[in-house]
């Protein structure tokens, strides 16, 4: 990742993501906060593309910028009330202090650690196939199982999604 | 100057901290859920960056990011359903007024 285009893209996307996340926290109007949240999701999808994670970027756009954003817009619309403004509680100063401390600690540790960086210029190009093999296991040409991958977590995730769907319907139902 | 792993990790830490400020200091429950989504997104950025820089062929970090997205989507759905149920009962989403279980 040595070309200048990726560097420029990273800094532009970083400014977009940080600016929109700061706006989510600072704007008064909850609906505007939801729109800034969508902007930050799209910026994060761009960051995934600079990391050559095209499948995750597509999933980010579909799930976050699509489904989750619609959910938030609906929630803002349905909870329209006099206190719709996004106000702060009295913990603002301590919260800012704690978060600044956390950021300083994390940044210091992350910069000072020598990660075992294994940078190659051409990573996997066909990421959906590779991710499907990791999720669902892979077989060789003779049909023998090479690895079972993350089949069990995958099934647990699908059960979790089903439980969340049923739970959301039951909780939000009238009466 | 080439972009390294550190750049993505520091960006991820900044996103996480901004989300933490919002989650701790906001009064509107919907905004608190938004900030939790930002924090989960920050972790995903770190996951995918590790996947790209440390294990570029294995792609395990991207699979973890997809699992985090699954859990985040489930959490958003249930959380917003809870907020709407509470709003229907008490006509507010201000977490300082939802204090029925506070002692």
C-alpha cells in the first residue's frame, strides 16, 4: 500500500469518519445525529476498501448504512417527544476525561507495540470465496473436508439473529 | 508517507473514545444506542486492519468483523424495540426519567 492515492484516501476518509462521529455526539437534533451516523458508516466502508476488504465493505453498506440506519430513523420518528433534543447529562465532563484518558492509553500502547506486520502488496483478491470457505468450511476436489472453519459460530450467530428477531417483535408489539 | 497499521489503530481508538463519550454523557436513549454502534464500528476497523496487515492471506479478522456486525444488528434491533416499548409506557426516551429500577 505504497501509492499516494491510498494515503490521500485514508486521510480524507479518516477526517470524514471522525468529523461525522463527533457530530453524532455533539449535534442537538437527534435526526441529524442519525444522518451523521450514516455518513460515518459509509466512511468506514471506504476505509474497508482501502484495506482491500471489499466484501466487508459491501456488508457494511448493506447492513449498517441500509438496515441499521433505517432502524435508527424509525426509532427517532417513533419516539418524537418534547425531549427530542440530544441533551447531555451531568456526567459530560467526567465522561470526556475518561474517554480522553482511554484514547491516550490506547494510542500510546498501539503505537509503541511492535506488531508482527506481514505486509504483502497483493492480498487475497477473491475475498467472498475465501470468507465463505472460512465460515462454512472447505473441501478439496475429492470432497474430503479440509477444515470445518467457523461453522459452529456461524450457526450460533444465525440462532442469535432469529432470537433477536423474535424478541424485537415480542417486545415492540402493541398491547 | 505510507499508511501503516498504527494509523488505522489510532483512528479506531479515536472512534471508540468518541463513542464512549456519547454513550456515557447522552440523555436520549436512541443517541446512546447510536454511540454504541460507533464503538462496535471502531472495533471492526481494528479487526479488518489487523486482518490486512498481520494475517493478509488468512482473512480471519474479516470473518470476526462479520460476526461483530451480526451481533451489532441483533443488538440494534432489540435495543430499539426496548426503547419503543419504554416510550409507549412512559412517553419519554430520557434515560434520567426511566428510573423505575433505580434504588
